[in-house]
C-alpha cells in the first residue's frame, strides 16, 4: 500500500487555523447567509395548495439548520472535507431566466435513450423540457408541486419521514427550502418498463451562483418494480450550489434499480443526502457514478428494517485537478437474514482528494446478516490523496461481515507486460485504469447507463481510442 506526498491545503482541505484566519465572520462561516432569503422564499410560494404539514417540515428544517450551521473540520464526520468555501459564497435564488435559456438541444448530451424524462432547472420542474409517456395509468411520475396537489395525504406518510435532519445540516437546509423535486410512486404490483430519468441541471444567473434544493421521493409499493436514474449536470466550470435530498422507499418484495450520475460543472458545489428505507424481501440495487463538481459530498444512509432484504451499493468516482469528492455511508442492519454489499472505487489524478467513510451497523437482533464493504482507490499522481475508513459495528453473534480498503498506484509489472507487447506508455496506463474501473461498470445492469459511463472514460483517458478498440 502506498501513500501520496505531503498534502497541499485547498478549499476542501484547509487547516483549522486557515479557517479561523480567513477573515470570514462567524455567521458566514456557519452559513447563516444561506437562510437569509427564507422569508422571501416563503412569500414567493403559491398562496394555496400548500398543506400545513409541509410548512411544519420547512420550519423544522430551518430551526435545525440554524441550530447546527455549516459543519466544520472540527466535526468528526467532516474533518477531511472543508465546506468553508460554501460559507464564503453568496448564492442567488433560482429564477425563471435560467429556464428560458435552455432547450432540449442543449440538454441532449445528458439524455439517456429509451427513458421517461423529468427535467429540473435549478431545482424547478420544467414540463416543457420533459418527456412523460408510456407510463402505467395508476403510477405517478412528476414534480413535487403536482404531487402535493393530487395526493397530499399519501405524500405526508413519506415526505421527510425517512431521514434525519439533526446531525445532517445539508438535509436540514434542503428541508427548509422544500418546494420542488422529482416524485415517483409505483403502486402495488405495477412494473414500469421504461427507466425514469430525472435530470437536474444547474445554471448560474447572469454569471452569479445560484442555490437549488431538489427534494426527491421515490416509493415502490409491494411487489412493484422500477428503474430510476438521477443525473446532476452542469456546463463547463459554471458556479452554483446543488443541495439535493432523495428519499427512497422499498415496500415488501419490491425491486428498485437506482443510478446516480453526478456530472456537475467543475465550478459547482454538490452536497447530497440519500435515505433508503427497505422492508421485507425488498431488492435495492444502486450505482453512484461521480466525475463532476468542485466540492462533492454524498451521504448515503440505508435502513434494512425487515427480513430477507438484498441491498447492493456500488460506486465509482473520478477526480482530477483540485476536485474533492466525499462519500459517507451508513448501512443499518436492523432485522435478521439481510444482505448488503458495497463496492466503491476511486481514480484520482492531479491534486484531487477523496474521502470514503463507510459504516455497517449490525443490531443485536440482526442474526444471519451477510455484509461486505470494500473501498479501493487508484492514485495516478503522487499529489493525489485518499482518506478511507471502512468500519463495522456488530452487536449480533451469528453474522458474516467483512470490510477492507486498498490505495495504491498502477502495478509496474502489469505496465511492463503491456509495454513489452508493443503498447505505448499512455495507452498501457489507460488500459490498466479502465480495467480497474471495469469491475464496477460490469455490474451496471442498464446498458444505456453503462455505455454512457464507458464513453466518458474513453474520452477522458489518454489514448482512449486504444482502450475502446481493446474492449
């Protein structure tokens, strides 16, 4: 195992002294400016059609964020990820101008063939850019505003009920600004054949960064089946702040295939929370692919509440330059006879940074648990750095649980083998890098998603045309 050279502080890895001496006021450092416009946000909401319980959720989120503020590197769960740059930035509220600047032709690179499409611009559902067809009559796929108008009682049972806001300041901030997002409700026994693609596009307003807070809810009822893709995308190095929360509910014997593609602009902040709540014999299969963003954090919390659940969480993150990507995982094994499998791989170049902090928590009554967690990282530069910390907490005595982490560089013997067969240095390095990522790519069930990620790798890797021909 190898380790990178001495860390050079960046926005995401500054020392505590840097944070205290940066000249930013304490309120700004805690992010209180992020909620200064909350009254204006409330005033702009529709005067009718907003149930009182939604207002209560927003108030709880606002109070929780004011109590916590932005996390600092003195917080154990944030000690390797400094969000002070968010505290130093003034963000505008999203307006209609950004939506008017887009059309489907400009969004074409982000679309995935063969999908139902929901498009959101700076967190706002945009029906004119969406494509909703070939859906079962009794399923709901649309924006949160429409869902509130159609069935607020059903939403009340799920929205804001599957993840904490205390101890999760960005989830609290999202809840304070709860207004729009993607809602997918698959009724009992229904199979939605087409994948549902939720595309969230971030744009600045007149060059100024905008903050958006998409709130997503995906519910698969008993014996139902659905495939859902979340894409978060932007253009070039445009600055903006995306703070999404996604709640996913799998009822008994449901099957959910879930994909998250994070391809934000290289000037974007992306602070995401994903809460997964699974019931008896549910099958949840998820892939998280991350290669955009300036400062990225993904918190994934899964609760396996009843017996015979299968939960698979795979991920691939690619970082270069000064990018920083952080994954925090918590899988809660509450019931016996459940399986969870995690495989996250990272490829880092330049002075990029990555964090993986994973925890499997096995409760006292969760006998016959089978849980595996693995984090593997490939450093393509001596200045890249990874902090990896897989963990197990086990309070049952009849389980099979493993965890592990590896970080290193390309194998010199493998490089020599390829070069001895006439393959150039760059092509050989790219072939080995692709082979490292291929284990995760091979697990992606949806061909269109796998091909999309593969094509990105081919264009990103030096001599990518050689890799394409080889595979």
